C-alpha cells in the first residue's frame, strides 16, 4: 500500500486540504499547529486563494459593501 506509515498520513492530509478543509481543522485533527501544516503542505493550499476571494466578494455583495 504505502512505503511508510507516514505516507498514508501525508496522503490523508493532502486530500483534506485539497478538498478545502480549513488548515486549522486539519491541524487539530492531526495534532499539528496550523503553522506546521501551512509550511509543510503549502503546495496543496495554492489555488485556494481564488475560492477564498470569491467567498469574500460574495459576502461583501450580500452586505451591500461596494467599497
């Protein structure tokens, strides 16, 4: 299955991050700090900025914030 037990853990963390689970929640579940998750798995998080920006824009529009 995997070369090392850690490989399975890494695959799980990567899958959760790619699915959009917040870093803080992933960190809590695996027993790491959000900083460690961010530093180690930054490649999985790349590309989520666009989705976050869309959520921010939508929230602003719903609140009538046009500034």
